[in-house]
C-alpha cells in the first residue's frame, strides 16, 4: 500500500509527498481524528 508507494515512487519527476498532521486539518473533525490516530500509532 502506501508504504510501498513511499519507497518506490520518490525518484519519479512530478511525484511528491506531503505529510499532514492534525493541525493541518480545518474542515472536518473526523479527518483530523484519523490523522491523529495514525500519528499516535507510529509513536
């Protein structure tokens, strides 16, 4: 999935990655909570 994409695609011109945090989400509480849960799982 996403881990493979991060490993395989970074060298391709025109592909970039941006990493969001819960601070970046201003539109919907659910999206913010999902991002926060993933961040806490990585700790």
